[in-house]
C-alpha cells in the first residue's frame, strides 16, 4: 500500500489496513510505505502544507511509530520499518539514497 499518506485520520487508516490484514491468508504479506513526518520534519511539513493548498486530497504524514502500528499483528520482516531505500538495498549507494518515506513488510502467520 503506497497511498497511506492520502488517508487522513478521520478516514480511519488503521481500520482500513486492519480490514486488509483480516482478509489476508496465512503466509500473505503486507507491504506498506508512508511519507514521514519525523524525517526532516520542517521540510516535510512545508511540503505537506504546499501540497494541501493545491490538491483536493489532504496529505497526512506519519511518524515511525505510527507507521509501525500498521504492522501490529503481523510478523515484521527484517530490517523492519526503515527509510525505504534501506529496506534490503542492492548496493551501498542505494541504501544511502535520500528518502522521506518509511516502509516495511509484514507477514501474516
């Protein structure tokens, strides 16, 4: 799921993901990324403000802890919830790429 930043709190993002997790068969995976509010917070807040002024949809950036919560009840795969380029990079350069997004993958037991 790569659109969580467009699901605001009033739309119950944890409930939406919970419904998806409930429908998952054992052995299924949930991959999720989310624009971060706690990576370069001033820059990300300004980006959200500018986006929200221009678009119909509202962005909701989330902290690492808020993103990790989406994986509650799932087995979180290594390396866990990390900056997206650090999730199993193919090279050092890839791992060091700049990103303002958290990402992770969880498995339903």
